[in-house]
């Protein structure tokens, strides 16, 4: 069995149910299955090779879901390309994976200018001579039967990238077994059934993708937004019967802050799942007071997608658990490891490690990085934490420097490299500071070259032009001389402490 088989079986069982509720119309399971089978045949006609890559760069839409399911159905490898990324970042991913087919919205075609690969445009756009449309491929292969797959469990289903806008990006190879474990765990953790209406609030290219098949497997419906932002999300719950959603804490807070917002705006809400950033205990109290006992969260990484541990709403009933990220899910082991490789007993702090079906097979064409991260079957997450005597995982800090802001991962080295391109910057250090709205904000400490003169706004605009808004620092902290260790290394702890003191 393969991940896509969850969808095929649901379409057979509930052909007349609504699979997608989009602004442009409703899509039944049988109609969706016909579209997916036809497009899968069309993609195979463009490139018959199994396990070849397909880059998919599109906003949330029915066509996006059809295209993603078709990629999974024909045994190819999904390479998500975030349309909110910059052209250099997307091009680095494309150059690394060399997709034979690129599926994209016409509105984002410029992000892939010059990239090799057959073009397939979504949304009914009139393509140039070098491209075709999703609709044309589907029509040409209408009536096709679902393909039969004969790939091993460790074959790659997706290559998802963990940042890396400079140098070599790290493409996580997620195998079929990891997707199967994710689907089973999502259904088990949240009790999804055929009455579910999942509000698609976050990008399908990110964590939302891990909810696509679990909802469809149970005969549920994906509700696509009519618009963008918190107001569109509220409308989907208030007027279109939304029951469940995954979103970053930032969006949860925005929903609560909307004009005249109340629990009555979310009449059918059963599960409000947050992830991508921590939620402080006081915020958890406020969210539960507003929404009721529906809050949940999961812990995972791209290397072990989404759900190594889970905190269900009933786990939040005990305030002692609020700083935790839950208990281990099926098909995985999670443990705490000392630097010498010993597994530590309950209550002791060390590195969080994991093993089992949920793990990646490695980083795309980066064997040395793979060997650093997967050691003797254990994934080294780079997070520090402890597991208490009841099995709850509590994260303490990160061994890695990654900043999680608004649910997105930002790697300081990427921002540092961009800042370092400015002629006035001698050296810089990038770090995160706690923030009630975003979880963390990106901040930078900068030492200018002798005689140089540049303002905070200019440096912020300089980074934004190169990396986009998510990775752009909110503040620049200027230092006459950055604090250094005896061997000349910039002390990030010291610059972070100075920034905290300055903003206190």
C-alpha cells in the first residue's frame, strides 16, 4: 500500500461526498479521482521515468491539490516550491533536484524563468508554445485508470527543503514509509472522520501538506479560503462549517484579535492545531479561554514530518503539560541522548533523538550531512529537552541556531550571508528573540566597516530584497565591536543578551 491509496479507497467508498470546497466550486470524490488519474497519466506521458522529480510552485487551490495528488499517484517525487520565496531560493532548489516537470501558477512563472523542465500551467492560463495546461493534460488522458505502483517502502515520496537560501540547500528525502506513518498518526491523534472540514489556512507547500491525505482518507473535505488573512479564515469557520485547522500560533492570536471576535465565529470547531513555533503557557491559557478545550499541537521536523509527538486537547487539561510538546506517536521512538551517545533517564536534559518509520532516508545528494544527522538509526534533531516520568517531551532550547518565526524556519547563516554582502557591513550575527506575536523575531547584530555609515532601514531593505520578508531582521543592533571569544569567534549569546537588555 502507498500513501495515495488512502485517497483511492476513500473515493471508492464515498464517491458522492465533497472532497474540496473551493471558492470556484465544489469537487466530489469521484470527480477528484478522475482528475487525479488523468493528470497522473499525463505526467507519465511527459516523462515515463518512475521517481523523477516534479517541482510544484502554486498558491493554495483545487488545481494545486489535484497536481500534488497526481504526482503521488504516478510514482514521481514531489518537490514543493514555495511561491512566496525569492527567485534565487527557488532556483537553487530546482538546480539541486533537476525536476523534469515544473507545475506552476502563471502568476509565479517568473520565479522559474530559465529553469529547465517541461512546464505545466495551472488555472486555465493560455500557455506559451513551450508549455501546456493541467486541463489540457487531463482532457488528453480522460478516463485513465489509477497507476499501479511497485516501489519499495524506502523509495522517495517527496524532497522538502529545510531552508538553505545560500550555499547548498538540504533536501530532506521523505520516503513512502514516513508518509504512511504520518497519515496513520494524524488520523489516530485527532480522530478525523468523514464529517471533517479542514480549513486550509497555511500553505500546502508547508505543514498543511501533512493533513491533505489524512483528511481525504477519512472522507473529509478540504475548505479553501476565499481571500487571505485571518478574516478569510474566520469566514471559513463561521460560514462554511470548518471543524479543524493547522496554523502557526501567530494566526491563532490574529483570529482572537479580529474585531468583535468570539467563540461563536467558530461554531463547528473541534481541533485547533498549532505548530511551527512554541506557544507560551500564558498564551495557551488565553487561547483555551477563548476557543475552549480544542487546542492541540505536535512536534516534528522535516526530517521526521510533523508528528513525532502529539499533545491532544485532553493533554492540555492539565496545566503542568502546557510547556510540553506531547508524547511519542505510533511507529517511532523518541529519546534523550547525552553527548557520549548514552540514552538518558526521565528528567535529564540532553539532545532529542528519534528513530522509526517516520524518519527521512537522508539529505538529497549530501551523504556527509546525512551521516552527521542519522547515526546508528537515530535522528539527531538538534533540539535539547527532557522526557518526564509520564512520557511527555519538554523542549528546552535548540542546539542549532534556527529561528522559528510565524511558523517558518529561518537559518541565521543565510541572513548573515545576505547582510554580509552590503559594503558597509564588516561582520554580523543573526539570532532570534522571543515575541508574543511571532514566537520569535529575526534580529541582527552588526559591526560596520571603519568609516562606513548606514542606517537600520537601509540594511533591512537590503536583506528583504534578497531573501524576502520572512527572513528579514525586524531590528538591527549596531556594535562598535562585536563581542568575541579568545579565538576571535563572535559570541552569539552575548549579542543576544545585549539585544534582550536593549529591548527590555
